[in-house]
């Protein structure tokens, strides 16, 4: 267990494996959930990361503890986590945020729709690919994920959340009373409003890591909106 963390591996596995990705989770000697579908084929993209991708097998200390948890929860160690693992502090922060928000008040499907909207706005191919796949695991259709990439949804409540999210990103947080009130009018309470902002903040961090550090995409590639136009 990482010192100072308030979550346990069983909680993270249950939260991220079951709630986010729809897998049946097990503990003890039984098989843990695998992030990737058996038919998954990584992107053919062969970009070179601007930082080393830490090998979980050679990591040590707290870095290894967290990477082992990620490997156990996902059945693999995605490249993004390996890049972030250059800093133990950043890795613990990222992993703890995923676990905490995964057990929060925002449903997994909406969390993934928020993620693809933010990823497309920031031209983050890694996060767009990852969260499109994870959105499907969370029960969204391909059409719903494509719409979310454009900041749109046929569901009025989801559409209100995505409008707020994109304004929050575009205006660098400078939203007004009416924007928050619009969320309340769509049915979100204050807890959910705060968590929507938290989801945006988490996705901004992962977007910046993947774009700035050229992390290679190891999820099925999805075209950015500007590329698909």
C-alpha cells in the first residue's frame, strides 16, 4: 500500500474495473480484471516518447507499488502510466484521482463522455483513443462517444454537462453564475458540479502529459474531430 493513500487495491480494482469498465472483479487468488478486450490490437502509431516509459519490472519503491496496482487492476500497464511513473508523486496523484473519481457521484459513462470532449478540444489522441474505448465499456454507443467528442449528446442532462465542460476548458475556468446555474437546472447538484470540474482537471493533466511528452498510443486509434472533418 502506498503511504498516505486513503484507498486500497481492492477498492481501486472494484471501482475502476467494475464501475468504469464493466468487468466482473475478483480478489485473492482469482483473476483480476483486464482493461483490454481479448481482440484488442494496439494502434500502429510508433511515436517515440519524449521521456522514458518506466518498465514496471525494473521499478522500485513507491513507484513499483503503484505500477503493480495498475497492472493488477488493468491486466497491463498503459503507456501513459509508464510515462507519468518518472515521478512517483505524479503517479500517486494520478492513480489516486482515478480511484477517487471512479467512486464519485458522476456516472462512469458521463465521465468518459467528458473525457473525450476535453481530449478532442486539446488534440490529445491518446486520451481520445483511451476514453472512447472505455466509454464503450461503460455502456455508451459509438454514436454517443462520437457526439461527445463534438461536445454533444441527445440526452439533455449530458448535453448540459458537455457544454459546461467545453466552456470551462475554452475559457480557462472563467465561467459565470449562469453557467453553473445551467448545470443545476439540468439536474446536477453541487456535489456533481464540483466533480465535473474535477473530471475536467484530471483530464487536462492527462492530456498535457500525453501531448507534451508524445506518449505513444496503445489503444485503438480514434480520429480527432479536426482530422475527421
